[in-house]
C-alpha cells in the first residue's frame, strides 16, 4: 500500500513536485508577488473604458454593425492632433529639415525656397549646430541653448530672473513630475497635498512611490478655486498623524476643471508652503489655453513676494513649474517634449535631480527642439511670422468656440450642471445620477459614473473619463470631456443618449 | 536677568524662531530629507568625470590654453552620431516627411522624385495612415502596426512564434527596464542577480527601488563568460539570508565586455531561472554590433527548449528581451525608440505592465517609427535597398576596424591586458595600477581607477568610464572606452599619457 502511494505521488508536496521538475513559479505568476504599489495605482484617463473603446474601434474597422455609431470619439484625452488639429507649419518645417539635413544642400534651389522660408533654414542651422544630430544623445539636463531660450522666455513672461541651470528639459510633464516626486517621496510616512478633482498622474505616482496622498478640494460652486479652509484642515489633520507632508501639487490652469488660480490664491498657497516647508509643483501645461481670465504663474507671484518682502525666506521656497509642448496650440503630444523650471533648489538637491535625469539618459532631441520653438516663436518681420500667428490664433479661436459650444450643450442635458472653464481642454460637468443607476453600479461593483460612461460609450462611441477616476466628493458624480473633437453631430448623439439614460433610470 | 534673555532670544528654539517668520525649511533643503535611495544610486557612465569633461569643453570653446589638447573625446558613452556617424538615409527621409507631410504634395515633381525614392513615400504613407500624425499620442503599448512588424521580425529571426501583444514599444532600453523592474522590486527583501561588470542602469534602478542587488561575475580570463559556479553560489547565499531573488539580468552582447553568450550558457541560465523562479531580462541592444561569433537571443533558446522538452514548464519561464534604435548601425540615440519583447507573461501581469506604460503615456512617436524601420528595412529590389545596405555595411565595417585598431593599441600600453570583444561598442581593458597611484587615490578618497581616468582626461581630453563604476573584483581596475571615435591621433595621445602616468607612479 505504501508502495502504491509512492507510485501515485512520490513527492511530499506540490512544491517539491514542482521543484523535482526543476520548476518554481516566478514572481510574475501571481498578483501577490507583484509590486503591490503598482496594483494599487490607478490611472483613469486611459483605464478600462479606453480598452473597451479600442475594442469597439477594432470591431468598427471590421465593419461591425453592432453599434449605432460609426466611430469612437476619444473625448477622454487631450490629444488635439488625434482630432485633426494640424501642427504648426513652422515647427514641422524645422523638424523636417533637422531629421534630414541633406535637404539643406538644395537651399538655393527655387523649389526649396518656395517651400522653406529663410527663418526656417536659419533656425534649423542653429539647432543642428548645437545638437550635431537629432540622433545623438544630448546632455541629460537638455540642450544648453534650448535651456537658455527657456530661461529667457520665463524671464520675459514673469519679469523674474531665471537661469538656464534652473531649467531641465523633459520628455513631457510626466517625466518632470516623476523625477521631482521620486526625490521627495520614498515611503508611507511622506505625503503630498493633491487637488481633488485631479489629472490622476500625481495620485498614480504617489501610489507607485508608496507615499501618502492627502486630498484637498477644489470648490466647484466657487469656480473651482482652492477651498483654503479645507486645505489647511486636511494638512493639519494628516500632519498630526505623523505624516511628513513634503509636497503640494497645483494644476494651474486646472485639469480637469479648466480654472485659473487667482494671484491672491497663489500667494496664500505660497505663504502656507513657506510656513509648513512644502515643496510646490505647479503643473502649468495649459498656460496657453486660456479663454477667460489671465494665467498667472506661481513663479511670477513668488518673485514678486521675494521683492516685496525681502529677508522673509521667500528665497527658500522651492518651486517647480511644469510645461509641455503637448498642450497649448502646439498639441504635439506624440513628440514628447517639455521642461521644468525650478526656483530656490539648493545645489545638493539639483545634483540629485540631475542624477535622476541622467539615469533616464536624455529626452527625445526632437522634443527638445520643439521646446525651443515653443519659447522662441518667429518674430514680427520674420518670414514665418504671418502664417505662424494665423495658425496659432485659429487653433486658439477654434478651441474657444468648441468649448463654448460644448458648454452650451451641457445646458440641454438633464440633471447636469457645469462650471464654465477659463481654459485648458476639458469640461467637467456634474451629473446628478439617478438612484436606480447608482444601485445598479453598486450591484456590479463599479463606480456609478463609470457605469454611466459605459452606457454613453456603448450608445454613442463617445469615450469619457468618469469623475471617480479624478476624485470627487462623496455621492457626487462628474465626467471629464475634452472639447477638442470637432463638429456637433457627436454632441447631439451624446445629449440624446444622456437624456435617454436619465429617463430610463428615473427613480 | 530673565527679562534680558527673553529680549535676546524670545524663542525657545531655532525651530520656533523660524516658524515665527512663517518659515520652515522644506525637504529639498537638506540631504537627509531627500529620498535616500536616490542619494545611494550611482550612474557612472555620466558621473563626475563627465561633468569635469563638460567644464573643460566649455573652457576650450572660450579658447582656453590651459589644456594640451583641443577637444574632448567623449569615449565614455556609446553615442555614435556624436562621433560623426551619419544616420541612415532611408530612415531620415521617412522621418523627414512624417514630420512635414505637406512635402507629399510635391510627390510628382521632379525635384521630389530625385530626392525621395518611391519606397520612402510608400513607407511614409503607411506610417502616417496608422498614426494620423507624429504629434498625436499613440496607444501606450505602441503603434499597433509597428508592434506587428516587430513580432514578425522576431518570429523570423528566432524561428519562434511571437504575437504583437507581446511587444511593448518604449522610449529606449531604459524605460523597458524601469517598467519591468518597478513591477518586480519593491523593497529590500527583493533581489536581482546583476552581472559584474555591468552597464550601471540596472544597479541604479535597484538602488532607486530599494531592492537588493546580488552580483554575479563575468569571468575575464574565460572571455567574459558567466562564472556559473559563482553565480549559483551567490544566488544560494543571498537566498539563505531570506532575500526573494525575483529577477536575473543578462546583457548579451555584453556591456561593457562586448562578449556574446553561447547557446549553452544561455540554456544553463534558463534552466536555473526555471528551477528558481527567476524572471529574466535579457538586454540585447547590441545584437547587431557583432564582429566575431554569432548573436543568439534568449528567446530563441527558450523557444527551442519549449519544443525539445514539452511539458517541462518552459512555457512558464518569463522572459523580457530589450532592444533599441540607439545601438546597432542606426545609432539613433537621441530619437529615443526601442521595444521589449516578452514571453510567458500571465495576462494579469501584462495588465500591470500596460498600466505602467500608460502612466508614462506613450513613447515618442518618431522613435516608434524608427523601430518600424529597424525591423522592416528596405528589401532587395526596392529603390532604397542599395544605398541602405551600403550604409549599414560601411558603419558595421568601420566599427569593426576601429575596434580592431583600439584593441591593437592596448597592446602598446603598459600593464594593460584586454579581452578582444565579440561586438558591442566598447573595450574594457584591465589596468594593473601602480601602488603609488592607488595610495594617492585612497588619500583623496576616490577610486584608484577614477583617479586614473581623471589624469587621462586632464592630459588628453579623453573621457573614460572607470571600471569601479561598472563593478569589478576587489583590487582589480578597468576602464570602459568606446571605439566609436574616429582617427588615431587621440589614441596615440591616450597611449602616451597612459605610459607616462604608469612611469610617473612607478612603485
């Protein structure tokens, strides 16, 4: 009998059996052996809804008749050129020659002159001289002349000294945020104040770095301004628990809110940061997408405070501002270029920022060149100036029009209220979802606004971001929708589906 | 008396005094409040020597006469186009039009036809159709058609099934390594087997993620093969301490060693990985830089094992192979493009890889297009085939020649021995440094080979990577030098300075 048992299973355990075959499962085999912080991280802008949208898109490409629409509208993401926004001619002419400098051999031929204006050639020659080739690694901090131009741009914009050494070119906002947050957040005793609602990059990075996200709320009824009282209260409560709050993130103009912070509000936040020893990240990627109000940078206000209140330690408030070529009127998302400009960072910390940039090697060189084009556009009198200005203005005007149109459209949607954005690329309407829909969502264990977005996607092809992915107060529901998509047909589809859903689920 | 004290310092502590001014230092103010893992991380390829080299370069640009040379040779980094290597014409023609598609409006004009061959136009049209615009975000995993082409390329190279879903396009090797290691390593109880000497990215990432690096040695006298006995011993010793070793990294062909792993060696490592449950990263970015021996991919060997030994759990060995457009004959470092191809990754883990890729948004689209060009070069009979082949072959031949030349040169250097590399872009000679130099280095608290590299830099302008930054056995000293720089003048300078230094420090 013993013998038989040994024949059937000569091993004492499954584990031993597996080893006998010289096999042990690796860490990828089970979710429990993966980095739990990755599991925890959430990035709703491209979440499960986008995956479903891509599936539907593929079905549509195969001529599926399963859907009452012909195309997916990716209104979940601020990706202007996906919606047919044309790139700026000057930019692409420069990049085109930088990619294939042999074109310059023809610089004296009539066809060349008829296509490429003189200032395109001049800019190309300057940038090629500085980089050698767009195929060579640049300095990790970024091409020196581009950093110099960024510093000059900021100096002019803010009337505030800025040195090229304070500038780090990046592959877009994400890398800049990642580097700064890596340096500040290394475990659960370290916290960051994050806005709610929020473009979810910052929360996702906090999860990855195992830090403590401390929510502060933007007040919808107060034009999405910071709720200062709640902000301070949230800070104090979390600090009392022993969390070292290292960082405060602002998104200005707001994503998803589209709200510009006022100078007063920025000053109040800077005072608080100085008193509490908070490093500030100000994500200012939408600084050129403004339709109402004015954009004021954190840097400008900090500079003014330094001037106005000397010897008050304003020069010790560390500030990192983020900008990108993906937004504004360029919309060059796929080219991956941006920068951070820093203020009041001690040299020892700058060395560490540089080390992290160095481990990433360098941002895409063509992305870096786009930064140069962003901060040094053609000037009046230069051959490309006219077309450039025309294109920039048209994009700006079109976006403003689409914003207005979509905003007006929300008024025709049942149980929807919406703050009119000052800028950025999104509306963030609040939807008072019927209880029946909320119950149904609870039953299938998803967020009510996610269920709503699913229903809209299935019926209209319009892909939204549920407010739950960006944070919101309890029992409130929002969706983020970009107003980049052109035309009104999809808007009508959206309104109709929305109103139908509201009726179907009516309590 | 009490009153006087209160006048002098009305605060109980400096801390209180600072607060009184509504100021508290932030985390950037002191090294102790920065992420200590960042402080610990080391990335020697672009370390303090490079910073000094850049300073000297700036001095030289300002016509300094302080140096007995006119130019810095950045032999510390594999950056071919910095050394004047020309990009492949076909690639840049495609990218040039992709940046400025309006050029296609002229496709029927004679000048256009004389510059851009037909297959350039066809490829451009295909890629633009798939991407819309290089300025639009792509899918986070990468442009579907490029992933399809990568899968086909691998299938053909390795005679092994490969699915587009197994491919993740990246912004180069670094991002791929970072994503995989983020998922596996979350704290000091988790380890990775890393080669010594090693391109220091992997060690730097382990430091950042607070993991435990477990060194295994490549045996210099055995043509830099893995020292299998020591490998297994190191694994067992660390495991006994309770470390969960999750991962093993191979660099094949080696950086800095230039050695190709044999099929037998790969098989032995795969068996070990299967038995111990190790995920494998194989960094194969130099797969096209081979002068002697053949390159064999880990994927090919794993596929063969699956075929040869069915039902032996080979299909559960998770493998990630890394490739890049920065190396090979393209040398398009600044364009930031690459991919990882994965094998045997469970869906639940793939979801997490995709999530991490999603947080990074997407790799540069032009970098992704370069991956397409890498895996689908012009074919025989196509108009660009002739020039393309010629250019690729010339780059390959030139590199081989320079390798041979520099290798021969090491024979004229005192106390230097060097393994002849099979490929890659580096020599990694061993230098028997004089005791006097070692003592001097100890006194000023730097590594002896770092002092040696400093001396070489000051005297010749040649910037090297000290072996201590890449790992080496105790009391051994190496330097890594790329053989990408053209000409022999700098080599003679280097040899002469080396021999002089050896004489000066003679014991």
